[in-house]
């Protein structure tokens, strides 16, 4: 299994959430809970399609709220395909501090919902990190970032928590809704390198 942090259209209730719901043959994923990136990152909405991008510039922006999943090889391959990894987005490891963890029984039914505040909830592979007088559970997860982005993207507002229907008024345009004959070049609109 691979641990993945999603921050945009793959989150629950967002336009591409169906990838994470174990439907349509994309592969299997298990929702672990919500978290915040340990580092700040610039999360912006850009392009004619209003796509959320985390720009590869750690330390700038805000801590990003998202969801943590364990996914199998098939779902990771589906996500790589959706995100055009590695030619468009690149999948990289990041640290995520868990905010809320979901516990499920053997049938997959939710048994408890726990706030992660003072006590660490960890598995054998995840050691709690002591910060001050409290312990926090920090997972290393993989996420998708945009490298070699055009500098003007840094002038856009930085988000903490993405929603396609947020106050920003920039609803995501799903690939299925885009004009097939459109000549808009998404790669050139947001990246400096040419594919």
C-alpha cells in the first residue's frame, strides 16, 4: 500500500472524488483521515480550467488541509495517470500532520472518529513526533506538485483548503466538460518547460 495526501479535486465531495471511492475499477483506497501539511506550500487555482495546483516551493504559502489515504498499486497508477505524473504533476513525499483519524472495523464500517490533539494514534510504521508537551502523528505521504511552474502563478491567492465551490468563485472544469477541439495548451499555461 502507498500513503497519499490529496488536497484538491480528489477530496470527498469534490469533482474527482470518485477515484478514491473504490468504484469504476480505478483500484482500492482506504480513507485514513484528514491532515495538514507540516510545511507551508503555495496552493493556487490556475488555468482556464480552474485547476488546484500545489506549487513546488515548500516554505511559502500556507499549511494545506487535505485527506490521507492508503492506496493499492492500481489506484496509485490511476492517480498517476489522472495527474499526468511525471510529465505534468510530479508525485513527491511530504510530511502530513493528522488532524482527525477514522477507525473502521473489519467490514469497513466506521467505528470511531478521533480528533488527534494530545495523544498520538500511530501504527507500527508511524512514530509519533513530540512537539512541545504534546505528541502529534505525522505520516509521510505522497502528493502531487507542479514543478517548473511559471512565476506568475506565485501572484495568485494562496489557499489553505480547496473546494471547487469555494468563495473564490473558480469552479473546476472537469476534463469531460472541456471542448475536445479547444486549442488551449494547459501545459504552456502553467509550466515553463515544454513537453
